[in-house]
C-alpha cells in the first residue's frame, strides 16, 4: 500500500467500536472511532472516523466487492452510504434541517481512491477507500453528546451499505 496514502489516514488502532463482518469471501472489520475534536473544525464539532478494512489491513473499496461494476453503480453505492451516514448522525443527535445553511451538517469527507485501484485522470468511486470522517456541528443538535447512539447508528449505516454493496447479507461475528 502506498505510504503517501496511508500517512494521512486517521488512527484506526483503538476504535470505540469494531466488528468483523463476512462479505463475499472477505472478512472485513468495521470500525468507528471515539469522538475527536480538531482545532480547525472548532469547539462545537464532534468528529468521528468510520472505516472498513480487509483482513490484511487495507481499506475496503466498492471495487473489492464488485470488480466489474460500472462507475455509475459505484457512484450509486457511495451515494447510498453517504445518505446512510448522514441519516445516522441526524438521528443520533436530532439535527434539525436548516434549509438556509451554507454548509451541510453533518459534513462527510473521505480519503480518496486507493492507489492500487486508482485510474490516472479518471474519477471512479469504485476505487475510493471506505475511510470517512463525519463532522457534526453540535450547535444544531437538539440532543448532542449521544455518542453511544451515534456509534451504533453509524455502525448500522455501514453494515447496511456493505450489504447493498456486496449484494448479499453481511454476517457479523
């Protein structure tokens, strides 16, 4: 794995939650970090990292599960995952929709394509590693600091998305 890709990944060594899942012959570990705070996000923002890694420690991609899938299918799969993560944070913190907001809440960010799958000069969500930051502005939350509920909701969002990505039920261990 490309060291330039690994270097900026979040610390995944001590998750708040981790679960092993069997998917299409892969054993995947889904992890959720503890709540983190970063100066550049401000004092009112909870940041959680969510990931899925293969047994070899390499972040999972849609392309791992669906090697022949089209770019459109990969885009749809990632859209589903992002919708699920947004819904999970919204539910856990009871975020009220703000139609006039300049920024989305929560904000989602990913680490981009895995170098071994990335095609030079081409956008392909199928190569994007499932390592995502979820930043939640708690000033808009009716029930902030529901960290355990947030962890479980994000876990459910990732498992549901992985089931959809693989086309078969995920079996948790």
